[in-house]
């Protein structure tokens, strides 16, 4: 259970994309990776281990196993963000001259009702004044206290709630944070809380990107503790697994890369998302630093391979009819190859065959997922990345239930199995 408990710890310490990158850096620093400054010339060396961040919410880590760029890149891509609620500017709201609430907007596509009646905390990024106007100071923060809650409306007042109730994101999903009294700075509550937590003056706080998150930590559950119940399995579990696999890999060929993008849940169209040239630029800079020209860089792409790692839907035991009749993915039976005729996933027969051979080599079972033909599923960073980097790629992930709930459910053995395939991929 060591791997599963370590994963739960990582998930809890990573309530937002910013905190996830901070925790990722700690793992990499402990394993002698060197942080690169994108503004400086990179002097990369064979045997070197490096990482670079973007927006403090995405990170690309890599190892230089060989100076022969034509041996290609081995890339595992994932994402750092999860559905949540982002706190708006000037968030304080007062109700009945008694209740203090914080105005929020929905980030991504959470299952709304799972956020009700749970202790919630606040985390993210705070930006402070600096002497360099173009480079303000950025601080990662985690107010790891249960200071918020979104209370349900009692069934006595909403008698039809169990017949189905449509939650309004502006009305029903606003968190309660405090009762108003003479000592509470209600007009500046959040800034006051941030200033005390960071030990800075309120006047020096310029802006923030803060999100709500479930205060309670994930846990191992089930008759034999075979399940992981936690927030943010989608998709920090794949980010963590790719990082650990990269750290533990041993290879003397090519270049291994773990790329954790931000903003997948809202379409990836940001400077730190998969629908940008972030990864492409980093790959080219690696080649340049190792003495290759652009021709050499472009040639190297055709010896490369990418795994897009995101989670998959297991057949729900209470809703078996919602799933494809012949491809029945279940938890505990290994990683999932995700397939879609309209390329919502980047898998094709070539890339699928590569991953199947990896699974067979390490003795891991694999499963195949397709949506029902009358249902439209989600997408991943895979096809988005493929529009910028034309290399063979595949979408894989572990199967879970309750995806996008505040608390998702996965299986311990599936994470161990997919870790084995990631490690083998990096060692090819």
C-alpha cells in the first residue's frame, strides 16, 4: 500500500494546480533535478536531470539519457487542474446582515451536488507588489483549514429535491464562511486572511487565483482497502505516477519527459495548456542545447512517442446500461486504452499496439474503452497536443468511478499496474 498512501499524500498536498506544481518540484529537487530558467541559455548535459515551470501551474521534467537526439523523446503528458470553484474579485457577500459568503465561479465541470455540506478550504496563488513591475512576486498559498461550506437547502423547504433539482451556480453554490460580528473585517475578509497567512501587508496584495477544495483527506477504503477515495484523482494521479516513473527510470537512450499541463478542464487554450507551443518549444530548446539544428530536431520527432495519461470511466455497477455493450472496463483489471472514432482520443492502431506490447512485457492486463455510440464523451490533452507535435501518441489511464465528483473512486492495483507500464516505457 506504500504507493497508494504516497499518492494520497500527494493529492492532499496539491489542492490546486499551483500547489501540485510546488509538490512536484519538491519530488524532483529531492532527486537531484535542476530547475531551468526559461530566460537563460540552457547548457544541458548527458546524464542531466532538469525541469522548467510555466505560470507556476504547469511543469515539464526531463532526463538527458543520450546526446543522440535521433533516439527520440519518450513523453508522458498529464494535467494539473481539476474541476473546482474559483473565488471572484471583491468576493465578500452579506446575507441577512448575519452571514458572510464568498462569491465564486465554477471552474471546469464538477458534479455540483457533491460539493454541498462538505468542509472546504482555500488554496492557490497570490501576487504581490515588487520593485520590478513586469515581474511581481508570486506566492503559493494553502489555507488548510475548513473555513467554508456550501449548505444544502433542507428537504422540509425543498420537498421535491429527491425528485431532481437543478443547482444554480450563482445562487446555490456560494460558500458560507463566517458570521458577522464587531471584530470581523467583513469588507476585506479575504485580503485580511491572505495577509495574515502570508505575513504581508494587505496593500501589497495585487491579485489572487484562489480555489475551494475539499478539506478532508483521501483514504483507502473497501473490504481489503482495495479502493482509493480522494479528490483530484482526475488527473493528479497520472501526474504523480508519471513523475515517480521518470525519477525511477534508468535508460541510456533518448530523452525521457514528464509534462504536466494546466487548464485541461477548460479546453487547454492557455499559454500553460496543451493547446500551446510550450512543450514544442521545450523540445526544440533541448535539441539546440545538445548541439542539434532545426533539421535534427524535426527528425527526432519521428523517433518519438507520447502517452497522454488521463483517467477512464469504469462501468458503474448501478448504471451498467450507460456503457458500451462489448467493451466493459472495470476497476482492478488494469490500465485502459481509450479509443474514439472521431479522435477525441489520440489512440490509433499503431500507438495502441505499442502500449499493448509494453503491458505484455511487464505482465500487466490492459482494457479498452469506447463510449456508447449514442453518447458523446470527453476529450484529453492527447489530440490537442498532436496538433502541435506530430508524433505517435496514445490515450491511456486508470479506470475510476464518479469522475469530476469532489471525491472520486479508483483502485489501488490499477495505479500500481499503470506505474509499471510507465516505468517500462521510460526504460525502452
